[in-house]
């Protein structure tokens, strides 16, 4: 399948663009605010692509699918444009900042008969399916920590007007893990946020998600702390610790309780796996299932709302 990319940020440059080639597909057009400068870090080592505007990508007759890597607030309008132009769409997370917008996108994908997928690459790594299949009884305690240090006020992750902040950027992974393992939204949520006095974004967010008063997920995410990520999942009959749950190396390392029978996981590039699954669904005409996306988005808004009441 021939891809166009809207936006040339770090993830697009270092992960998605190489994964398109690794998955056996072709990158033919890139839309960038400064296309001439962007060519220097791609065309020197890869097949030449057309550098153009965002609209230029959508108008390119060669493009069959579009990966959208723009600021969070631009995901919905450009996804709608891409679908209307007849393209399948792989959109960076969060695909939308409200459940209502997720519904709009779902309806647009259905009307255009095109496949739409939110780019949660982690779901395509086999460690997550293996984790869900473990025979540990009911999950009791889930714990997630994720942080990096970004103090650049010009970075889109630090701009409230563009949908930045720790909870939207990396807290979404903690919420995704809870929805994935529990199969539904939490019954109650708690959240506390520390906001930057000038930027307005949350630089630290800590929260809890509760299911049936018996299962709890606790998370702590930060955009101004040492780079780190980890997840702990404790069930009635065993536990697993993932030292790199969201950006694992090809062979994901696990630590686990004695007696737990774990599968042998293959070496996987989760971005290439996501591209493979996305193309397979697009080519078979599979409908877009955005139920998980909608649920995660709704829970993130609930967490933000709870945090606001504590300020």
C-alpha cells in the first residue's frame, strides 16, 4: 500500500516511516510545514518521496492511506479531510479529544467506506495479548509509571491549545492498559494534576481507576521527570512486571511470579506490526471498530474533570 504522511515529527521520522518500509509498503508523499528542510533527513538514505503541503498529500493520486502525525487538536479535522479524499487513515493517538469526536470520525469512516485506526502501536505487540491471556484469575492491582523530561515551551506536548500535557500524551497508555485488561471502562476514577504556571498543561498526573471496588489501576505520568516506564499487573494467582511496556525492545523482557507459565514471545517491531494489521484490515474492507478508542477518550476526560475539581 502507498502511504502519505501528514507531519514530520520525531515519531513519524524515526518510527512510522521506517516501519512502513519494513512492513513491505511504500512512503510516497510527506506533508510538512517546512518540506525543503525535512528532505535532508530522509531522502539521503531512503527512496525519494514527494515533499508537499498537507493538502498536497491528500490530493496525490498515488496515496492510498494516510498517517496523521499532527498536533492533537488537528487530528479530527485532517482525519475528516483524508477520509473525504478517499484515503484509509492511521491517526496518531489521541485520535480525538472527546467521545463525540470519535463518533464523528467513526461515522465519516463508515460513510467513506475507508478504514480508520488509532495508532496505539502497543496493542500490536504480542506481549499485550499474552498478558491478557495469562491464567492468573481476576486482576487485582495494576500499576503504571511513565515519564520523560521535556521542558521546551515550543514543543507541542507543552502547549495546552494543541492538546498537550502528560495525561493526553502518555497517561493514555495507562488508561488503555486498564481498558484492555478489564474489557470495559472503570466505575470510578480519581486524579490529581500539577500544571505548569505558564503553559497550562499538566506536567505531572497521578490517578486511580477502580472496577467493582476490587480492581484498581494506579498510574503516575510526568513530562518533567527522568525517562522511565514500567507496568505491574497482579492477579489472584500470579504477577507480571514489564520493564518497557510501551516501547519494548524486539524481545520484550518480563519478570514474573514463580510457577507462572509464560509464552515465548517472538521478536517484533510493534510499529511494523501495526502497519501490517492496518493494511490487512483496509484491504479486506473490515469496518473500523473504534469502541476501545471511544472508551479510553471518555475515561481521559473523566480524569481531567476530576482533577479540575481539586484545583
